[in-house]
């Protein structure tokens, strides 16, 4: 627990959330203090944002009040952001947290060295990229639907500005299906040409060594970084998120211009179109030999 001379918006938000769940549970400060072993005056100062509880303190309060599920996850997330800590969130909870961060963002920056950014993926690409490690197709389809829902934050009247830095490997890694990759890269090209809110820039070579991440500037001017993992992801805030601002600057300095990136995307479209055409011609020739009664092994 630490003192806070001037409560930040996040500290006031955490206090308001604690007060709200206490009132909904019909607890007064004295009764809650007996359950958690904390002085009522200290609990009151937490709710006013005058002093800041640790995440462990918050977990104790929520446990005493019976707060569970998604609401508990949101309040604990806020407590960790206020504390400036990093934390790992598994699968479905990570998706819910990403939606919350993206809806609260004033800008989004993504570095995607190996795969097309989640927010720009077409459904069939998501199935190819996520599918090999998933035997449960229902879970796979939920991932597809979640990414489609998240991508809607980039479009419409309330869309936030998004800067997408894509590594060259992401434009080559097509999982053995050039037709899907052709449609995916065509979609990126259209976004690069016509989107008012999404900027796509290709980063040549090994400019940065960091793995994929998303960097969100929030409405309260704080910064949150999400580093994806196949089982979920790690959220970073405070001092742990701060170094990523420098990484974003290096990406911006080294990436191709939007116009040159569009040229790179156009070249990728042409390359995959050529590969798809060659694949179809080979398939047609194989069918013709079969219809003629020839041995396809010849």
C-alpha cells in the first residue's frame, strides 16, 4: 500500500470500483473492516483514492464481498495497472482484457514480426494461424469471432487511430495455403489504400529484437503493453511498459513509408496471385490426366 498525494484517474477509478462493489454487497465500512482486518478509515481512504491498496489488498476485499468472474478480473486488472505491475492473463480472459484496453484506447500501435496483426486478420487466415495447435474447433471458431469483434474498434465513427508495423516474414508465412494468403494480403492492400484510421507500414530486416506486442495509449494518458502468448498473454504497465515507447520510435524511424509499404503489399499480392495460378494450372493438368485414364504418377 502507498500514499497518493494527488489521485490519478486510475486511482480514483479503482476506489470508485471498490466502493461500488461494497455498496452492492450491502456492507458498511465497519463490517467490511472486520472481514478483511483493515481499519475502516483506511478502507475509506482507498475508496476515495487518497491511498492506494496493493493488488493483494484488493483481492482480499473482493473475496470478502464475494466478487467473482469477469468483474473481479476487471477490478484486479485496474489494481495491477495502478500498482505498475505486469501480469499474465490466460486465453479467454486475455481476450476480454484486450477488448477493454482497445475500447479505452486513444491510439493503438502493433508490432507483428511473424504473423498478420490480429486486428487485421481475415477469418480464414486466423483459422490457419491458430488452428494447428487447437483440436477443439469450437474454441477455434470462438477465437475467429473474438478477433472479428475486436477489429470493429478500428472502423466506424468512433474508430481509434492504429499504426500497424508488419515484418517481412509475416508477408511470407502462409501456412501452405497461398489462396488464403492472397485474400489476406489483398485485404491489407485495400486497408493501406483507403482506411482513414489504419496505417500499415512494412519493417524491413531485423530493426528490433522484440517479439510481437501491442501498445495502447489510454484515455487517462497511461500506457499498456500486451505481449501475446499462445496460452494468453502478458500485460505490462507503468515502468515495465515505458521502454516500449522507444521501440515504437525505432520502428517508426526504420519502417518503409506508407506509400512504399503499399508497394510492398502490391508485390506480395502479385506474388501470391502467380502462385495460386500456377497451383490451379497444375491441379487442372492433373485432373486432365486422370480423365484421360493416365497414371497420375507418370
